[in-house]
C-alpha cells in the first residue's frame, strides 16, 4: 500500500519525527511504499526524503474569517496538490497543530489514521494544562477551559464554534487514532475520540547498555527548549543541586524558541550548564554514557516518552515528573524517581541523592535497562500495519 505520513514541522527534531521515520522504515521493510509530507519553516538539511509544503500565506492577507477557523487557504491548496500527486492509499497524520486545520482539511478526502503524540489533539493550549499547584486539568478542550481562564470569552467561543468542529470532524472520521499511553487514551475518550492503545515504541530509542561511571557528576536534559519540557524548572532546581554536589554539571541537548531565555537563566550558574544544541540521533549514546542522571521535568503529559526510554535503554536512572506517560514508564524507586511537576525542591533532592549515591544509582539504572528490555519485547507497530492492511481502500484512480 502507498502510505503518506504527515507532520507539521519536520524541521524540528522531536519524538514525533523520530517515531514517524521509524514507522516508515518498518512499513517499507514489509513491502509498503511510504512518503513523508511536512510544512517546515526552515529548509530541511540533507537528503531527507520529505515533500515540503511551503508556507506562502501571510495572515495579514488572508480572510479574517479564515484566521478564526485556524485555516490558511493557500496552505490548504498547496497541501492538497502535493497529496494528490502522491495518490496515497492511506494518510497517517502525526502532528498538524502548528500548521492549523488547513493541513487536516487537505488530508480529509483520503482514508486516514492518526497517532496522538501529545495533548495538541484534545487541547489547543497544552502548556497550560497544569494549574499553579501542578495539578493536571481535564486535558481536553471544554467548559473547564473557560473556568480556568485559559481563554478570554471571545477566544473560547471562537475555539468552540469555529476551530474545534473542523478538527473533531476529521478525527472522528479517521479509521483509527493510535496512542502509546493509557492515560492519553482516557483523555481522548473524554474528548470524544476513541483511541487504540499500542505498546510503546522502543525501536527508535534503543541504545547500547553502558555501565555508569561512579565518578560522574553530570546530569542530562534532552528535549525541545520550551516551558512545556520544563527546562526552566530544572534550572531553578540546579542551584540547590550544586549546594549538595558542588561539581555537578548539567548538559542540555536540544533547541527551541526559548533557548536565549534559558541561556540567560543559566548564566548565574558559572558555567555549570552547557548547551549543546541539536545533536544527531546517532551521537546521543555519547551523552548518555557521560551522564549519571537523566532529568525529565516535563510540565505537560508525555505519551512516548522517548527521553525516558533512551535513558532506560542505556541503564541511566531518571528523575521525572509524575505525569502522564512518564508515570507509566518510570517505577518510583525501582527504575527512577518521580516528583510532582512543580516541585523544584523535590527535583533537586532526587538528582542530588542519585549523584551522591552512585551504587544505588547503578542498581536503579540496571533495573531500568531490564524494564526497557521487557517493553522492547512487544512490537509497537504490528497493530498499525494490521489495521492499515484491513482497510477497504478504493482503487487509486477513483481517489480525489
């Protein structure tokens, strides 16, 4: 079958992109023909194999009503033309939120499945899903969003009456919506979208096990540099870590829109924080080998979560937020430590304890590796391929 994978930002290397590329290789190895389509804001480096849909429209020139629908007409036309040239049997939507409803509408005429990699399917503002005390809201758009003052009344009405219907219509008509987190499946069910929960994807994040260096005092953060990933919370916690472990060093791998702000925040730590930018996937084992602890202070529910799985595969203990998929993957005290998302002091205490007790950290890391091997025994993509093969797809000549 001819399968088209769709992401909104293939120029941002994150979990969804790694997942889609891994799934593509899996399906191609089983005889399927796969294509990748995205809407990058920056040129894609190297021979990526992507069909890039250009962002030609300027909202100032678009119709005002289209902006309220989160619908860019020129993006819709460009994406529809690109998909028509490919003539896919199935469209697999991964991420679309940054490109808006135009990307979903462009995919609508073809048989579609989707994978929910984060809360953006059910929540237009996932970065606000935690209240001031770190408690998770419903996780999906509804009347509670207005009560929590996530939106003004005008914006809430626009979201409910104009933007949500287009999105809900697409996902309710999709042949299947896949998730890899039971907690995410519950959120989507409450939102009105029935999800198929599959085993976690470990193939893309399996690195060789490496015994930790007992003398290491390095803490590793891997992720998009944004408030949602919690780097700001980690930088608040790190001075407390340094009081207990003065030679502790924080390595930050990744890039994002808030990089400059985080660099300024880290400047007061006298060189204890090192920003490495984007790192190719094949070079990541080097950073895990050097690390004693991996910190994942996410402020939104993770579904993968790839950073935790990578750490577990290399045998590194994790200090993570007690939230979403992280709480499902990390066993408190056995394969890592869990802290509440806004508990800066708890994050610092957990990291410091692991740095000061390398023998305990080594035992936890070894247990994490064994837990990863149990997860890796399951095939995360077999269910996707089986459903795609079962679709009653009309002949390609009869497709739009």
